[in-house]
């Protein structure tokens, strides 16, 4: 199959998932064309099966905001025509599914059928989709997609509730390449003397960064731990400032990385106190690195982080709940090791070799 993938090219979960999906599809013999305004951060393009097409948005003084959706639709049409593409897989309803639908209509004028599969990742529904300015457009984009998938049952339920739509939605979870994490774990034989607690995110407000730093502050006063923060985003400087004001010891801001497994393999506990999280790809990567997980119970996280099995869950604003959960693990090596092993075993259910075929099955439905 020849497949167009449209995604955000950033370090966020949807962009990472879309890129890794494209790599695996190419490995399975498909031809994959990525379309985005920048090259996706994890994309390894080649001349044979993976291609990247940049969306160029011309600047016109007439517009306060340049019309990205128009440029994206035009690029989709151009790539589809030149490469005889079979289908388009968009990640995020807005603006990608909206632009894909417009491209689909333009292509029909040339007797070309381009079916659309839309994968919902979360904030396109739980944040953007709720806004009255965008709700109608998001609902339209979902209902006009030929197939819709979501990354968790929670997100599927939210989509049906928010938009009062009966559109069929197939749940296909996020995934990890277990082999890659296993290889790194084998190289990671030396353990640090300090217990390490790690957080990975894009530091947006929804990730609850201020609460995270407060949790670290309390733990820092009681335990000699190392705190790793991976990623960058709008609240990174707030996190740095708070950590200095609260005099948190052994806290390290490591920035973005394409090889998160090299850091997570040295970690013991992963914390994700998100206000909302439709799946939690960062938590899954931590589980594949044998981390116990302490997360909020928001959205799809309880589907992934099984309370009192792979870790603990609590309300996102319950600072003491997070502190108490982590204290239990720091004080009980047996419990910590049990959760780490359980988390790793649970992560194997989300292996790339088991999940990607579920997408291929949906593609075949589109083309049958």
C-alpha cells in the first residue's frame, strides 16, 4: 500500500506514535509519505519506502494568521496525485482530518478516491474539541472520516459524549518497540546509587508541572533521590524557577531526546500527574524500561497503569497522594521491584509487532 501520514512533527505522543507507525509500515513493505510543516523529530526517511513532504505556507500580509489548512490540503492533493496513494492516515482531528476531507473532495473532481482514517489522540477532543469555536469543525471532521480510531477506551467514550456522535470508533492503543527497550535494558546493567524518579512530557499546562515540582520538593526533603525531567515546553522555565525557589536537590532538566530509553533504563519510578491524559505514551515507554508508575487516574491512564499492580494512581491534584505513593515504593524494595516487573510485563501487551497489524487491518477495510 501507498500511505500518506499527516501528523504534528513534535516530541508529543501523537507525533512520536505516527512516526514509529510509519517506520514499521515501511518495514512491513508499504510505501509511506509523511506530510507536515517540519520533518517529524523521530523520522528516519530514506529514498525507497519513506518520504517526507514539507508543507510550505506562503506569507501574505492580508492574513493575520497564515492559512495552514489550505496549504496542507493542497500538499495532500499534490502528493496523492504524483504517487498514486491508496489512503491517508491523519493523526489529530483538527486541522489534519479537516484538511484531509477538503483534499478528498478536490481529488474526487479528478476521479481519485482517497479514503481517510483519523486517529484521535486526546487534546484534539478533550481540549481543542471542547472549545465552542472548534466543536462543530471537530465533529464534522470525525463524521466525515471513513474510519476513526482512538488510543483508549476512555477517549472513545469522551468523543461520543462530547460530540453526541454515533460514529463507530475502533480502539487501537499506542505502542512501543519492546525489542528496542530490551536492548537498552541489557546495556544498562550498572545501577545508580540513588533512587531515580523521572518525568517525561512536553511541559504544557495539562501535564500539571507545578504540582509535579511541589511533589518533588516534598520528596527531596525526605529522601536522597535523583529527579530527572525530560522534555521541553511552555512551562519548562516555570519548573526550573520553582525548583530553585524550593531548593530541590539532585534535580536535572535533560531537555528533549530521541532516545528516551537511554535515560529511562536508569530510572526506578516514573511520575505522570497529568490533568488529562488520553493514553500516556510516556508512561508506556517507562513501563517498557521497568519503571514503577505513579500517575493520575485521568482519562486512559488507569487502562495502562493498573493501580496497585504496575504502580499507583490518584487524583491529579492530590499532592499528598502522590507523595505517599512514591514513599511506599522508596521504603519497600520488594514492592518496588514487584511493580517494576509487573509494569514491564504489562508493556509487552503493547508491542509494536502486535499493534501495527491492527492499523493494517483497518487499511484493508478502507480499500476493500
